[in-house]
């Protein structure tokens, strides 16, 4: 069932809802659409449309009614009572898909927590076959007792899940702080569901990621390390796909999983270039990113599936020459070299400029820096030592600071210089080395 509020039903929205139903394992047998200026308080749809839906459900022997809107608990119960079939709204449908796709322990806990919070609001009068409405001494039926028992069980389980997820979150944060001492640039693939993120992830990393032409094919995040042109190592994370009207309880429950996007150095926003509603999908993803606090992270738009449009790969730049978008086909591999180049170029903006001194015997290190195109100038000292001006990411500078015989003289960040030999960079390197020992 799809109802347009104030406007005609959009065929693309209807198609997406059908895909959701299929992704959940349902076999659609009939579709009922309608239009109203405002939702009905009793059924959400009007009484006449509700009767039509009942007739269609019985004529097609449907087992469940899916509504492409969020229903209140009372609206859901009223429809179930009228149609005599199970009714599931959009939020419940997406929760069901997530429950099927969760594979990691943390993912399963997060889905269960979201489901319990969703179910808790729908317990009212859930045991009407046992309850008595009169009340009073001696007239209180077991229905209310059962409802209170259910509420108590759910509340206890919610507390247990919340504690477990908090503990997992602490473990993740500890690991994240450890990794921050040896910073590696991180990329997070974000985008509308079924935009081709997992296909791109597989093409970039060679990982055996699950790929399917369906909504929410990937739920649990996968992380792999790759090397960009110039030798820079980065970590790439494939995250869950977003969708319009993503249930708020899911966004709240998956805060820890979505941290992969929130903590990324650079976001690769994958867009299905062949989809006529790609602008709306891009806005929907930006809305979720804002909700999780990732709106300020730099982005590169990756327009995927250009093979369906017979377009050539290319890089788009703004007035300052900065990369804003890359047009690729993850399925055919077209444009992946341009994407790697664009990522390396954008990450170079996070690099630091530094002056370092090394002994004349460090010829191999000097050659490696020149091969990485990191050397900006070079001078020789009276003692035969070499003084190089380089531009490298923090990770590379930390490794240099740990190299025997190498002395960091000065470090300048993108915004402000860090002068003198006792720089933050060297302090971090010494602290990391001490912990590693």
C-alpha cells in the first residue's frame, strides 16, 4: 500500500518500496495506491480506501499488508482488526530486513535493540482477548498482568543490550585511540542503498564483499587497507546503505556502526549515476550524515554505473581546481585509476610540510622519498648530511621520526606551522614507540 499525501504517488517511490518488500523475502501479489491531503487518525488511509485494501487482500489471499508510511500503534492495530491480516509499516519492514542481514555480534545487538523499542510502543491492548475493561477489585483480568510482564521483560532486555553495546563502544574507542597514535587516513564509502558501494569496495580492495542487486545487501561494515598512487596507505570501510525516511530508531541504534563514516578522513559518496532521482538520493544521504554528525567531513562524489549511460570516465573540479566528483563504473573498472588519483590528491591536502636531516648513508630512504614525489628541495650539510624539505601525511612523518638517524627539524601543518625540533609529531612518535615497547 502506497499513499501520496497531497500529491500523486511517485512511480519511483513505489518501485523502491516494492524492492524493499522483495528484499525482505515477500512476494508482492497486489498494489493499492491512493492520495489524501492528510492522514486519517484511525486508519492513516481513508475508511473507503481501507475497505478497498481489505477486499484486495482477501481476493489475493495476501498474508501480510505492507504500508509505505510510518503508522502509529493505534493505526496499525485498527488496520489489522479491519483487514484480518498482519500489517507492517515502513519502519517495521526495514527493521525486518536489517534483522535478516545482520551478521556481526554488534550488528545483531543493534538490530534487536531497535526492534524492541519499536515493539514496545505496540504492546498496548496486545492481549485484548484476556483483558477486562471494567477494572476494580476482583475484576482485574490477567490481560493487564501479561501486558505489564511483557513491558518489564522488554525493558530489562533493552537495558541489557544497552549495557552490552556501551561496552563494545568502549572497546571500539580504545582501539580507535590506539590507531590514532599511528594515524592512517581512512575512507568511508557512503551512499544510497544499491548505489554500488560494495561493488566499488571489492574493485578497490579485492576483498570478497557480498554484492547483490538488492536494497541493504550490506549491513555490517567491512574494513580493508589499500595503497594509493605514491605509496600512501589508507583504510577503506564499506558501510550500510542509506535510504529516504530511514527510521530514526535505526539511526540511533547504529551510531557505533556509523562511526566508520563519522571518523573517516574522507567520504566517498557513491551515487548511482543512472538513477533519474540521483539528486534526491544524494540529499537523503547528506541528511543522514548530518544526523550522525558527519556533515563536515570532506567528500568526493563518486558517480557510479556510467556504463549504463555510455559515458566516459572523468574528474570534475571546482573553481580552485579541487576534485569534487569522479565518474566511474565499478562493475567494469572504468575510471578506477582516476578515482585512486583523485583520492590521493585530496588526501595530499591533509599532508604536512617538514624539514628533516638524514645521514649521507641513508641513500635508500632518500630514493624512496624521491620515488614518492615527496621531496620539495634538498641541501647538503658541512658534515655530509642531507637536509630535505618534504611533504608527507602524518603517518609517513611518524615513520620517519622513528627511523634511526633521521632528525625532524620543523613541521608545518595545513593551517599553522609547528616549529622547533620538539614538535607534536615527534612527541607523538616517542609516545607511540614507548607504548609499543
